[in-house]
C-alpha cells in the first residue's frame, strides 16, 4: 500500500473520530445522551486499557516470554470478577464525592489534603509521561512499516516528523473535546464515544488478523497448538516463573484501577455504578478476545518472518509480508486507535490532575484576593491550565521519545507505569475499607512505595543507576514489586495506627467507608445574606448561567424564591461537592472556607455532628411516640363522643317511653272517670269502670315505683339490709311467688337441692326480687312444650355463688342479647308480657348494688341467665353511720 | 432505626448468598490462575497451559455474567418486596 494512501486513510479516520466526538458532545449538550450512557459504550471505553503497548507489544512480549503476556490481561479479569462488590462501591463513593481523578479521590478521603493530591499527581506524571512516549513511538514505528520496503531496516526511532504530527494532532483533539467546558462532573461524552468506536476498530482488527493467522497461515487450531508446542520447546524464555507471574498479575490488577486513564474511564466517566453489572463480564470478554490470538501471531511471526524482524511489529509485518495490504491497513488503524485513545484519555486525566492539584492551588495562593471585576477569571484559568497541561504532557512525551531514541527501554515503560501507579493502591483501598486510615499513613505508604519504585524500577529502566542485585533464582522485577508494595502497605498501616486524623478527615473517612453522604458541620450555617459571595465564587468557576441555575434550584429546594439560598449544611455540602467536581475536593474546600469564612473544624464540631445525628434520631423517635399517643387519644375521644351521642339518643328514647307508658293508664283513667260522671249508669257498670280505674292507677303506681326504684338503684343510694340467708329458701320462695305468673303453665323445675344449701350474705329481699323477675320472665316467654326450668347453683372460685337459671325455650337471638338489660326493652309483644320492660334493668341495678352481676348466657339451649353473687356485698362508705 | 432481623425472607437470603458468591469468585479466579504456575510450571507454560488458561478465562467470564444477572434479578426482587412492605405500612397507618 502506498504511503500516501495510508496517510490519506489515516487522516480520514482521524476526521471520522473528530466527527463522532463532535456529534456525541452535541447530543449530550442537548440532553439526548441516552445511548451515550449505554453500558456497552462504557465497557468499550474501558478498552483504553489496551494501549498500543498491548496491541503491538503483547505479540512481542509473547514471542519473548510466552504465556507471561497474559498476566497483563488476567489481572484485570480477576479484579473484574469482584466488580459487583468492589468496583461498584468504588464508583458509588467516587460519584457521590464528584471525584475528578485518582489523586482527587485520595485527597478527598484523607481530609481534602491538596499536598497528598499533588504528590499522587507527581507519581502519575512521572509514571505516565514515558508511557505516552511509548504510544507515540508505536504510531511512528507503524508508519515506518509502510514507508519502508524492507522489513529489516525499520529504524527504532522513525523520522521525528511522524511522532510530532501525531502528538500535535492528539493535543488538538484532546484540547478540543477534553476542555470544552468546566462541567460539575468531569464527563466527556465526545471523547468517550470516540474511544468506544476506536475500541471496536481495535478489536475487529486484531480478531481479523488472528483469524487470518490461524486459518489462513496455519491449518486451524489443532495445527496452531502443535506449532506453539514446537516453538516453546526450543525457547527457554517461555518457561513461566511463578514469582514473576504472581507479581505481574498483582500489578496489572492494580493498574486497571489506578492508572490515571483507567480511573478516568472506569470511575470519572461512569454515570453510575450499575453499568458495572454489564462491564463486569463484558470487559473481561473484551480482554479475552484481544489476547486469544496473541500467541498464534507470535509463533507464526517467528516461523514466517526473518529472525531479525522486530517482534513488536509482527502484527503489522505478518499481513504485509503475506500480501494482505487491506488487513495490514486495518491492523494499522487498530494500533493507531489503541495509541491515540490511550494518549487522549491519559492526557485528559493527567491534565485534570495537574490543573486541579498543582496549578489552581498555586494560583489561588499567589492571588489571595481575586478581582471581582472579572467573574470568569477562575473558570478561564482552570480551562487554560488544562490546555497548557495537555500540551505540556504531550510535549514532554514527545521530547522523551526523541531523547531516549526509542530504545527498548521504552518498551518496558508500560510495566514501569503499572508498578508506579500500583503504589497508590494500598492508600486508596485502605481509605475505602478502613475508617482508621489517615493522611500520615497515606503519605508514608505512598512515599515509601514511590521511593522504592523510583530506585528499583523506574531509574534502572531509564538507565540511571543499576538494578539492585538480587539472590539468584529470584526475579528482580517481582522482588521489586513485592518489596515496594509490602513496605508501602506496612508504612501505611503503621502510621495510620499511630497517627491521629484531623476532624475533616474523620468526617470524610466515615463518608467513604460507610458509603454515606458526606456531612458538613453546621458552624458556617447562616442566613441567605451570606450566599452572595458564594454565588460570585461559583460564577467564577462555572460561569454565570450554570451558577445561577444551581443556586436557584437550591433556593427552590429550601422553599425560597430568587437565587440566594440559606447557607444550610446541606447546601454548603452540595455546593462544595459540585465545585469539587470541577476543581477537586481540596481546592473546593479551601475556596468555600475562604469565601464563607469557615473556621477550622474541631473535634468538638465532630462530636456535635454526631450529636446532631443522634438528636435528630431521638427527635424522630419522640415525634413518632407523640404521634402514636395523639392517635390513641383521638381514638378515645371518638369513642367517648360516640358513647355520648348514643346516651343522648337513649335518654330521648327513655323520655319518650316513659311518657308513653305513663300516658296509656292515665288515658284510660281519664276516660273511665269521664264515663263515671254520666248519671244514668248501672251499678254493675260503675263497679266495673271503677275497678278498671283502680287497676290502671295501680299499674301507674307500680310503674312509678319501678322508676323510683331504678333511679334509687342507679344513683347507688339504695338501702340494703344485709343478712345471712339460705339460697335454697330464697329459690323456693321465688318459685312459689313466680308461679302466679301465667299459672296455667306447668313447669317442670330441674334443681339440685343439695347444691342449693349455700349460705349467702346479702340483701335477701333484693336478691329474691331478682330471682322472681328472672323466673317470671322464663314463665312468660318460654315457648317450649313441655317447659322445663333448670336452676343450678355453683360456688365460684373466689368464694361467691353463681346461680344459672335456664329454660328450654327458643332463647333470645344474638343481636338482641345486649339490649335486654336496657330500660323499656321488651322483646315480644308488650300486651302479652304485660310489664313496662323495666324488670331486667332493675335486676341489673340490684345486682350491681349487691356487688355481683347478672348476665345472659348464650348457647345454653334456651334463655339462660347467670346471677353472680360475691362472698359478701361491698360495704358502702356511709354504711356504718347509717347503721348506727 | 429498626434492629437487623435475625432471619431473612427467602428472597433476601438468596440475595445474600449470591453476594457471598460474588465475594468468593475473585479468590477462586486468582487461585485457578496462580496455583498451576507455582505447582507445575513446565506443564503450565506451553500449549497445554494456554488451553487451560483460556478455558478458565472463558469459564470465568460466563460465571461473572450468570452471577451478575442473578444478582440484578435478586436485587430487583428485593426492591419490589421492600416496596410492597413499605406500601403495606402506609395502609397500616
């Protein structure tokens, strides 16, 4: 393929990427980010892990060391098997705190310490810049493959021109799409979409090449396996070293979280943690697909290409040497994608760190009092700082590439970067799971790890100083990795145990470890009049429109109109976190403190926060109790009201009844006395009418007696003459007295005489009244044939007596059982009964006065009443006096 | 704040055990990948090792996929259940 066509195709591809990024950014800014947030896009963007070092280098690695190359992919796979509880938690916590980079995460966790963030940034820059140089080298090398005819004389460092062009183009792309605005969340839809597309190109290219190699050059998988076996036996380097194997697994697992570019796509660009449910298996699957054909390609390259060909370029030279120009071009685009996506994301991540943790704090320190006349100054400064940082990283990368002359040292840079960033991991993981971890521990751990990494891995890799001498049989890299990570962790834990975290740090520790919302102390809380300086400050960061929108929505949340909310702890926390999303936690904290005049948080404030939480909880509980109490009272009141209403109705009915009952005899008395006045009346009639009048007057008197009796009994002023009595005699008398009622009916009385010989202390006359009433009722209403009345006397447990009087009639239906003791409650035809309906009401009152009660017993096969007597009647308070 | 219940509904119990499985899986994965290389480096280094490694790898991917699917379903079920309970509470008031 002619070089010019290659360049043209390459430019077209770059234009496509610009177009895709532009379109995605536009869609996102119009709120149509639906498919941009799809888990598939997220998963594909994670493939930025597969940089050019892995795209080209994996085959070279495999041809030198065999299966060892797979550790670079297996480490992340193991980490992603824990995606559900590990990575999801990391993403959740980071999103909650609007974390912008791994340095920001660590700084936010350890008390918003900017020094810690600046230190982590330093490690990231030292580790990653040579890595960027490696990408530039791979792109320019891949150009050289097409520019030269002979494979053997590809120079390691191509003409600097290509790399310069690539670096310039990438810087332009990154600045265009990486620093468009200073959003409150550091998400770049355009960049992510473009690298997701590049991920597809990368994968397709590699798979196409793999299929071509296995089925085109070799004879299928079986043949491939035997070729691998043959290649391996003659190659001592392919024997896996267990210590190195393990160390590389650990380091690559750490790298997939801690590398700046990986943290950027994994955590910062994630909309939420749910997409990890898909990425958890899909990303390992992507890695699997990317590494499946690495060994076959390496083996075929060794067998088909001249021995002096660069193994790192087998992926390109193999199809080119086989005359597959289009495949070679596709592979070239895949490698180009791998390199560019890595460089773009890496520079964005590094630039965010550099601007947020180096340049902005420095600028704020130099200009303590910002000019109020230029509201946009900070926003502009941050964006320019990022652009500058992007340019600087790219330039340093290019210079590095030129200076090292593209030696093999660069190829080792991938692992060097991995091991460097892995030093941050103990502090990060410790901070997420251990509330006791503190800033001193983090500084010590990262510091010790960094120093060891510098001395044992980084400096030897760039040719400064010699690698440390190690005992024979031990792999120097594995030793360095284990030693640095072990001492790092030890220092981290040790100083955390002995150090004392400051209050801000303890608050943050709680928020990170428990994955709860951060709480801000309420010391600065005050009215809305103080909000204006904060608005001015937010305007400087986000621009007028965004700041106003945020303040307005917060004010609306508090129920205020206008743009100035009260400075509640909630508002301050939210403002700080949103600011942290733009300039980092440490800077945001410092800015809010400086504007709102926040005092240092003290331990007592911390206690106060805990107290407030406790108090809020107690208050809630108290309210809950009070509410239940109120509900109970309301229910009681409702019941009392219902009772009163019912009583009022009852009273009306009672009055009506009385009038009616009194009027009936009165009317006949009047009518017959009127007749008596007529002169021509026979003596017989006169006698008859006088008798009627006499009877009616008697009935009237009885009724009035009953009413009087009832009212006396109800008022509790009845005179009781309490004496001992024999119950048998009383029942005997009651039966004979009651036999006057409907004498025509002959009852069989079923009694247990022996049980009836019970002495009771009570008012015998009153009790007799009750017995007569109940027995007469039975005689009146029992409708069975032949009628049977059974009387049972039983001693109750507490020394009293129960008398059950049961007939064998049809009884009283359940609905009316509650009514029978009411006044004027007559169940049947009044004419037949012939009473006023006060009998049972009086019985009930009498029994109440005697200290017992009378109840209806349902389910006895007829009407059944139980009269319960206590051992002795209650003595009224004035009883003694009256007797005296 | 209500005390933690001593025993859980069937759905929540399932969900917890799936969570345990998700915690065990990385350990299992690491063991399967690391142990053969320490134990029999010669056999693990060449074609046989490659077959073993890629086989484990594919199995792991499938296991994660199945597990995450089950976890998501269990989570959704638990969420529904807790919503139902909350709804009942509202009626009770």
